C-alpha cells in the first residue's frame, strides 16, 4: 500500500480590516462600513457594519430570491418586521438569520443601533453601494428609490 501523499496548503492570504477601515459611506442617515465585498471570498460572503440612528425606517418589506442574510446586533435595539405582521425586537448580542424567500424588514425605535450584516453570496453589497448613489445623504431613505434599487438585486418588495 502506498503512503498517503500530503497536500500543500494553497497560498491564499488572510484578509484583515482594521476597526476604522473599510469602504465607509452614507445611505441616507445610515452609515455603512463594508468590511468584505466578496473580493476575498470568491463572492461567497459579504459583510458590512451599519450604524443606524433612532427612529429609522428600514427598507420596504421584502424577500430575497438569491441570497441569505444575517444580522448581529452589536449595540442598541432594532425591530424586525416579519411575514404576517410579526414583530421581533432585538438587543445587543441577538442574531437573526433571514433565509432566501423570508419576508422581512427592520427599523429602529427611540434608540438607534449598530449591527453586523452578512450576505451570501456577496453580490448584495452592491445593492447598498447603488442605493447610496441614488439616495440623498443625510435624508431619510425614499421608499420608491429603495424599491427600484431592489429590483436590480433579485429582491422582491411586499405590499
């Protein structure tokens, strides 16, 4: 019997994004810091940090046809609105998984929040970049502009 041949590991570098680094931009009144746009994960994973002021409405209620999404609340409080009028309030440390075709949206109440958002595949990061170009920085997000941007990324709005 022949001895097992050991494979050499591939020469793929580890990527580090420091605490104040990343692609930072405003999406209306929300600050987004993209930490992984898929370029280091062969587009398998995208990650962004969101800083959301109090009393912010998130996007129109929607579902994603082609990607899963997760939310990890880092500080503050956020509210998720799910199918059939369900409400889920989340605080620091809570983690929400939104699979493909799961109806949802989110917002904040009297307290803003910071959360980590992941997307798989990573292409959905480009939705936020497009939307930041379409929206006016510093002003609440326009739902019609948001809905239009969603159509480019296999995201379907729900009335």
